[in-house]
């Protein structure tokens, strides 16, 4: 099967999203995968951050092959952006036909003249892909409340409505997104939350030297530091816990604000995904200090799974999805609660029950794997192919029944 995946990031960056894990498993199954991101705009041909430079390199090289994947980023003269004249849904529909060189011709030369499966996430040119590959089965993975992002084009809700109606399958990583997809008329919706690769984080890894040098106890955050990250909450927590160190590992967007003025907060920048187990081995707790907004209530954070797989106690703000996980984590809505939860975790780690609690966290993570999520996706694709029927109550995680069973 030829799979065209349109994802948020160029390959090889520090942020690893669900699409990376699904792409790996498509490849293991013997499928061909094209991984695309962007498109670039003409003004992106100079300057930009690490992500823009990675995308520009892929465009200039005409794509790259690595580990069985063809990776490419097109450049379009009609970029769909939150800017005057570029914000319209009509621009989004035409964006891939205004590429240099033509996007479909580049894909055809790479062996993807025909595509069997479109696997799309919100940052992609959704309607353009559906129009360009009308015979492909289509999966739309709702992984964010994308319309709430400040740089999302204002026409996105209109575009997403059309995609929900046209896609063969909608994957929702959060219950909020699942409810929205069903309410807007999606034909098939599968609640498929994020997961982890527990064996990657299971222990036995030497602690990262740079993080270990910061001192103990150490709380770590691994991920993007964006507008949803509550800088004020973390700064207040760190001031309440002067004996702790707080390591932020990930790309940072925007001014650091109060984070810059707190001595025991260390902003370390992005690190390769493969370095995370060593980073976690140097830590005493994992944290998810996100703001509580309608947008963050639609986030299902991968990092919770990965922290737990490493055996770390976790403190997170009480987003709807972190509560729905029923994971062995602590939740706190303010700095006093965050600080108290971290101190409780520290005390428990020094007690006899510390090893048992660590084992329980790892055991929970072992039941939440990307392999299992992929198996559910494959079963749902069998429904689309006509080889099975859906057998599930609305809102439940579907089971796939053999064709001819109860529909």
C-alpha cells in the first residue's frame, strides 16, 4: 500500500508526534510511505527557524529517501496563511496546484503517482489533497483544536467541516475532538488517543550528563514551549521550591517571560528524541504545566505516557484528557498544588513504596502502546476497504466485526 502522510513537522526534528509512530509501523508492515510537510511560502526561502530550514532543504533536494520513506516539502505560490488574500478556503484548495515544481509530479517520480491511503493532520492542505487524490482512502487525524491556534487561517473551520464530511475515517485523539467530529457529520470516528513505546523508556539508560549536573531533585518538561505552556505557573512553582531544579527540553516559541528570571529553571532547548530516555533518567519527576483553556482540553499529551514509561511520577494540570487517561499521575491547577505534588512525589520516592510505585507506573505505560493503537487503525482500515463492519456503540473505542456481522 502507498501511504501519503501529511504531518506537522519535517522528519528528523526534536518533536515526535503520533504520525511518526504510525509511519514506522506502516513501513514495518511493508507499505510505502511518503512523508510531507509544509508547504513552504516564497518568503520562507530565506531565513527562518530550524524547522523552516529543514523544510527548505527537502524542497531544494527534491525530496529525500531514508529508511524506506520518501520525505518532501513543496513550495507554493499560493500559501494558505492567516494573512490578507491568503486566508480563504479557495487558496487552500489550490495550494498544491501552484507549487514549483508541481507537487503531484514530484510524488509520481518518487513512485507515488497513485496513492492508496491519505493520512492527514490539521496542518496539511487538506482539501487540496482530497481533490488531488480522489480515489485514495482518506484518514483525517484530529489531534488538536486547530482553529484555536493564533496563526491558523480563519477559513480553517470551513475547511475542516468539508474534510469531516468527505474523509473515510476520522481519528480523534481527545474525547472533545471525537464529540466535535460526530456532531459535524463525520461518517466514521475512532477515538484513538496517543501512546508510547514503553521499551524505549523502560530504564537501564545512563543519565544525561548535562541534566545530571544541574543537581537533584529535578523536574523535567520535554516538549514544545508554546502559547499553551503556562510560564507563570511554572515560574511560581519554581520559586516555591528553591531546592528543586526544573529542566525544559524542547523548542521555544516566543519570549521566555517569567521563566528568564527564575534561577532554578533551566531552558535547555531542543534535544533529539533518542536522547529523551537519558534525560528522563536524570530526572525525579515529569511535569505538564499547560494552561487550562478549551484548546488545551483537546490535547492528549504524549509526554505523560513517556514519563510514566520511564517510571517518573507525573504532575499535570487537570486538562480533560489527562483526567480521562486514568493514569497514575497527580493533577494540580495552581502553583501551590504543583509544588505540593512534587514534594509528595519526592517523599514517596525515598520511602519503601517508591520502587513499587515506579513499577506500577511502568506497568500502566506498557498497556498503552503505539503497536496497539496501530492495530486499531488497521482494523478500522479494513472497514473502509469493505472487509469488515463496524461494531461499536457511539463514543466507545470500536471493535471491528467480520463482514456480515452486526453493523
